[in-house]
């Protein structure tokens, strides 16, 4: 996944972070912004890629 380097902001805690290091700092806490949170999404995608289980690879394997 190609992500341009950008500054992201956590809406709940107003914390800035670089897109390269994007990951939710409080994943176990409730967050009303999570369903639309780019930080949460990018962190989840990076975790999948590091495990080698991206959804795109699963789709390719199923076909």
C-alpha cells in the first residue's frame, strides 16, 4: 500500500502523528471517531501487510 507522507491528527486526543507511524495509540478505549478514523485504518492495513494477510491477497487466492 502506497501512502504519501502526511501529518494526521487523532480527533479524540488531538495528537499529531506522521502517516508512516500511524497507529491508534489507544486501541482498547472507546472512540466515537474510530469508524471514520484514517489513523485506525492505516494502522490496521500496515498490520495486515506485516503479517502478509492483506485482503487483496486473500481475494487473489480465492479466485
